[in-house]
C-alpha cells in the first residue's frame, strides 16, 4: 500500500495528514466526499484552502473555534477534526469561494459523524447561493452528548422542501453552537454525500 504525507494549512486548520491510496471507499460511484473532511479520494469541491487554486474555504466566526487534525479519534480514514471552542454562540462555515457553487441534486443524503461530551446545542445549516437555508438541531438527527461518534444523515429532499436550490449550493455546511463554555470541543469526520 502506497502512502503519502500531505501538509494542510487552511485558515484555522493546520495538520500533517496521512492519506492511503487504497482507502476502503475509494472508487465507489455513489459516494463523494467534501475535501479535507473525508478521505474518499474524490470530492464535490476541488480543493479547500486559501490559496489561488482553492475553490472552497473554511472559517469560524470571530475565531470562535480552533480546528486541528486528531488521529487518535476517528470514524474513517486516518484523522477526524477536533474543534476547540473559544467562545459560545457562534459557528464554523465551509463554503465555496465567491459565487461558486456545487450541485447536491444528484445525491439523496449528506452524512457526517460528530462526537462530543461537552457540547450540547449543536445544529447543522445548509445554504444556497441566494441565501435560502435550513438549520437543523443535531439532537433532532440523533446526536447525543455522550462522547461517542454519531452518524448524522440529512436528506437532500428535505433541503429542497425548505426552498434550497440543490443545484446552486454555495455553503456546503455550517455547524453552529450555543451556550457553550470555553474549553468545550467536538470532533467531525466522514463528511460526504451519497446517491
């Protein structure tokens, strides 16, 4: 098995990541990852970062979270991302740059794994280019504050019913939190779409 080391330096994410060329899900036609937050080998966004070649970016409002790779606690691949909360009532955003968009319409589900034993009021938000959005509390999708990873599934049909144009997704995902003490954290992994 061939292994390569890639260095990541993205806004609030900085890590050395070990990728393997024979990932268990590589080549599946019905699964596509979101770059840097899954290791499927094919992605709906080309490249996440702040350089000129990147088509997408990530950040937390008011530097409210520090994001770092965590190889000790993961669901798929070699790492998850740990979000250390610096202040409450904020959010983390992963979006396409400028007015660029991606098409979620060929996919039935958006899935990710999330874990925390210190953050309770988490929600996920999806948004199109025209700012149509849907916010869903993670507790309504099966999340529990128990320190275990929970797989969250959002149906794209529910986003469409909420008025989101699935063909013009600009904000791929947002995670919001509220009423949280500094020092709280959560881990995010396996962010992908499925047909």
